[in-house]
């Protein structure tokens, strides 16, 4: 009866490794999404930094032009003040000239002195007129420079508005890209899970219902005794029959999975915790588990499975299913696991 209870325990399905693998897959997906988010944030920060540098440069140019405009306006105001002074002097000179001419007309004795003063005032008046003309030309030039500065400021403000509009468009595109990437990733995970379920369903149908061939979580498990003799890595004849059925199921599944899904079948080798002597072909359980996984992969390749769709991994004794340390537990831990996953 103890033997019967042990067999029933061995036949029972252990869901814990499947839960752990599902949780690991979820964590990997979350890490991938976080990586994509960090990458998008990095690209966005680079874009924003570049935009900020451009905006700072444009603002600096606008400030510089504003200062130049204020300076030019101050110069215009000075020129206008000088022009007003010159005009006042010119009016005063003209009034003095008119007074002297009146004096000249009224007093003949004073004509010579008046004539001299009139000549001097006439020269000063002409000089004042020339200075006034130069001031008017300078004011006109300053007005032209102010108009040009205003045009440059308007052009820079337009460029600044275009840059800000591009920033808004880039931010919208990045947000939309992240949303679409999340949707695509979720769809890929759902599709792969569906094909994994179909794959395991077919394996249940084509492989014989044996206690040493079972499904644990999202993995198909072959006990090592089905495929290998003790300490060996050559697949025995019975194991070859089972592996040929497996290869046929993989080839059928390959026809159905869309090419855009980058799937692989991972073959994991596991041993028990009994150390090797180190004097044989393999120094430790790492080498033995890896060699058995590679042997299964090579056999599948020989039977038509594309090499790029296969991955071999050795875990030694460090991923046990049963840690009780009994003979039955060690037998369960010696196994080959198949897992359909995405690269």
C-alpha cells in the first residue's frame, strides 16, 4: 500500500513549478515593458533636452535683440532730442538774423557792424542746418535698424512657435508608440500561450499516457529514465520513438505559428543531487544535464526541427521538483523539460 500511495503522489500534478514559471514570465514581460518605458523616457528626455537647448538659444537671441532694440530706441530718442535742440537753435538764429536785418534797415550807421553779424549768423545758421540734416539722416537710419530688428524678433518668435509645436507632436507620437507597443506585446503573449496550449494538447494525444511523461505547469516533462540510461547521454531506442513523435508535433505546430512570433522550444536538462565521482566522462551534474539537453536538441534537429527554434540549457541539480531527498524524489528530479517560449 505504501508503494501505491507513492505512485499516486508521483502521478499527481505539481502546479507549483508552473506557477513559478508563469510568475517569472510575467516578471520578464513587466521588465520588458519597463525597459521600453525607460528607453522611451530616455529618448523623450534627449529630444526635450535638444528642444530646450534650441529654445534657450532662441530666447537668448530674442533677449539680445530686445536689448539692441532698446539701445537703438534710446539712440533715436537722443537723436530726436538733439534734433529738437538744433531746431530751436536754428529758429533762434533765424530770429536773430531777422532782427539784425531790421536793424540794418533802420540804421545806416550801424550797417557795417550789422552786416558782419548777419554774415556770422548766416554761417552759423547754415552750419546748424547741416547738423540738423545729418541728425535727420541718423534718425532715419536708426528707424530702419529698429524695423530690421523687429523683423528678426518676429522671425525668431515664429521659429520658437514651430519648435514648440514639433515638441508637442513628438510627445504625442511617443505616447502613441508606447500604447501600441503595449498592445502588441499583450497580443504576442496571448498568441504564444494559445499555441503552447495547443502544443501540449497534441503531445498528450501522440505520447503514451505514462507516469514518467507528464505536464508540469507550462512544461512537458520526460523523466530521464525514459530517454537515457543511468549516467549516459545517448538517447535509448524507446526515447527515440518518443522524441520522433515530439519532432512531428513541433513541425506541425511550426506551420501554424505566424512567422512574426519569434518562438523557441527550450530543452532543459536536470539531474538529482547525487554528485558525480568526477573520474568519468562528466566532472559534475552541470555537464551531465547540459549534455543530455544538447543530445535531445541534436536529435530533434536530425528529425527536421529547425536549429534556430531550439535552445539547450543545463541546470544540474539546482532546480529540483521535490526536495524531500528520498529515492522517489531524486527520480522525479532527473528529467528533461520542454518549454515553448518566445526568444
